[in-house]
C-alpha cells in the first residue's frame, strides 16, 4: 500500500510537483496518467527514494520514506523507464546481482530465481546473456529483477514504452496476476487506452497536480463525459501530450 | 561490506566478458608499452652507431695536391670521390644533397706543405643538416686534426726537438658511467609507459561502471536497492583498481620480456628487469593506482554518456602521464617536494629502481602516503557524489 501525502518537489525554478496526494491500494492496479512532463516520473522517483521531497511524505506499508528510506526500499520493487540490464550478464546473473544487493542469501537467491523464471516464463532465455534480448525478454528480466526480494509493492515507470503488442498483452496478464496475489501495483503512462484497459484505479496528474482520482467509472462521472477519452482530456485540461 | 564485494565481483567479471574492455585493459596497454620500448631502443641504438662506424663518402677537389692526407682519410674509413667543381658548383651539390661534405685542396697546398708553412684545406658542409653534413663534417675535421698533429710531431722530431713539448697538457677521459646507468636515460621512458598503461587499464571499467550505467538506464534501478550507495561506488572503484593492477603487471612483464630479447649488453648497457625489480616497480606504482582509480571514477561520474566520458578521461589520463615523457630530459633530482607529487614521485622511484639504486624508505613512504591519502579522499568524494540526487542526471 502506497500513500502519497502533500508531495512537493522543485528543480531550480521549475515546480515539478505541488502538494500531490493519492493512494494506491493492495490488490489493485493503480495507473498514474498524465501528459509528458506532468510529473509522473518525478512522483515515482520520490516514492522510490531516488529523490528527496521538499515537502510531504510517502508511506509504504506504514513506513515513512522520509524517516526510513532503506526500510521503504525493501518493500518496493522498482522498474525504471528503461529496462537497464547489464548486457554481459545472463538474465539469471542480472537477477542474482540485485538479489545480493538486497542482502539475500545464496539459497534464497537460487530458489527465488527459479520461482520468477516460472512465473514470468523465462526458461528459454534465463541463462543467455542479455545482450541480444528482445524487448519482451528485457522487460521480463527487469521485472524479475525488480521483484527478486518479493516486495509487496511494485512501481513501474512507463513500462509499455517501446513494447510490441504481444509484449504489452503479456505485461497486462502478468500485472493482473500480481494484483490477484494481493500486490499493490502502481504504474505511470501517458497512453490513455492502456490505462483504461489495465487499471482498476486511475490518478490523473497534470502540471504537477492531481486533477482527478478514482475508478474509471467515477472519473467518467466526475468529468460528466460518457466517453473515456473526452473525460481524460477534460480532466487534464488539454489534449496536449496525450496519445 | 558485502555490498562492496558484490559490486566488485559483478563489475570485475562482467567487464571480463566485454571484448572492448579486454582489448584496452589487458591487451592494448600491455602490448603498447613493450612495442614502444623496442622502437625507442632501436632508434637510439641506430643513432649511436651511425656516425662513428659507418663508412662515409667525401668529395675532394684537388686531391692530387695532398696524397698523404688522402691516404690517411681512406685509412680512417672515409671513402674519397675525386671531383672537379667550382665553388658555386660545390655549394649547389651540397644543397642538392649530392654530397654531405666536400673538401677543397687549394692549388698552393703542396708548395706550402713542403715549406712547412700552414697549409689550408677548405671543408664545405651544411651544419644545419644535423645527422648528415654536421656529423660527417665533425668526423672529417677530427681525422684531419689528428693527421695534422702527427705531422707536427714528426717535423719536430726531424728538427731534433722532443715532440712531447708540443703537448703541454693532455686530457684523459675517464668514463665512470656503469652499464646500468648508461641505459637509465633510455629507461626514463619505461616509467612513463608503465604508468600510462596502468591508467589505461582502468579507463573502460571506470566509464562503464558510471557513465555506462547511466546511459543504459540501470543506475536508477541500482540506486533503488537498499544497498548503501557509497559502498556501491567503492566496489566499482576497487574493480577499476583491480584492472589497473592487472594492466600494470602485464605491462611490466611485457617490458621485462622485451629487454631480455633486446640484448642491450652488446651496446654496453645492462638493464635487467628481474623478478625482484619488477615486484619493486609494481609495489611503488600501486599507491598511484588508488589515486588513479578514484580520479577516473569521479571524472566519469560527471559525464552523461560513454562517448563524453571517453573524451574527458583521455584528457584526465594525460595529466598525470604526459609530463613524465619529458621530465627525463629535465634531470629532476628526487627532492621531497617532487617525491610527494603523485605520478612524478612514482616516476622518480621507478627510475631509481631501474638504475639499480635503492630508494630511501622515507621517499617510498612519502610518495605512497600522499597518493593513497589523496586516493582515499577521492573515494570519499565519489561516495558523497552518489548520495546526491543529481547523480541520476
């Protein structure tokens, strides 16, 4: 469970976030939707403790990111916007490296890697070097790496960028499975259709502010538009940056 | 602590699989050193033997006037080519490099000679042609001078005077250089090669583990793990240090093998890079590697891409190494200030070791402690750098 409270962040003269509040529940997929430059990545980076907030806090399973960033990181799986694998390492080694950085023991690492390999259907490329991986294989490896320490919460920054249709479908199935296991999944996107298909809850963010939040139906009602696309455009203020 | 080991192991073995890194760290540096050493030795030796032993040809105008002198020149391995040219023709012949040196015996030479009066010989040579006209001209003049003195002594003898009266003072050359010290100036270049190869060995790993990590997009995921960030960068620095060490060891081994092969003894020089000497060189160079690894990592951390890092680091590497290529000429004595200067201190120590001298313990400690201290400060700065938000770029 991730609770974002009055989060503000400023880079020099640019106010990236202005008192952002929202909530991502366990057992649900929450989509952070907004045009490019709205503050989605900044929000996720603040949650992942990669950046420090100027004001406000993030509470992950009851742990304050401000007071105990390391404790928060343990409960968090982070998939950054580029998969960022080490090309000379095999998928298994990529996963094991992060497991070791999480302080896991050898036996646990072996057991967990096999478990993830089954879950993500990675058997045929688990022991190949990441150099020549397809987008889908890269995503699976990066996802396995992010989840190696069995975090309850998973945040993904624009995970569908650059993926083909099949890979997006796979990701959808996978995130659905994680949700059903009770995980809290939070991901960002500027692709409206994707968010509409995938998410239980949506947080609409524009110019560093949350402009609407809730289930798809409640958003339609809020915007008084029956068409989802029209509802988004209305909530964001303009169609710029959406596709 | 486990984080440091984990990161070190990963960087070390991952880069071992990267052909680009392998080529630069473990092949290019260690090969470049010995090859350059061989090349330089070759050039220096050729130049050394060139002027004294080579047979040279000198053109002579009016050779029939001075048969005795001609005979003497030929006996000193100077071939003569009898020509008949005017002064203008002589000048243009030299400018066209037809001859290096032209001797002109004036028509009154034989007459003056027979009267025991000073007889002139004109020597034309281009003194701006350092290895041609100047060197050959000096040699010809020396040979004529010796011949002149012999003649002077026999003339005195004929007149009943002891010829030694014409030698009031004689300089005796006593060369105290040892075969090892004679070679040392040559080996000034060795320290440069060794230190350069050492830095070069760590170059790609330093780039890959910082700028490369950011360019691939793996830095964000890495920093989102609970691992203590300074430990992550310490692991990377130690991996860079390890590659620098391997490159250092390989380069010195390569140089030792080259010198074995070059057989310097024939040229009156002995340079032996035996195992003990090699180990001493490695030992005095290692502290600089600590500083180097920290420096490379920090510089690479500020760059945004692999390419950018590459160009900055090439400059960064030349700062401690390039001056070494020239200090050999400057005859810098091992004073405390120079010893405390990183890179220069190591250069002086390596040079001393290669000359067969034993550096003082004080100098070794001074050089090592300054380099290691600065290196540790840089590591600490790198650790701080990775705790900043801006590192994400």
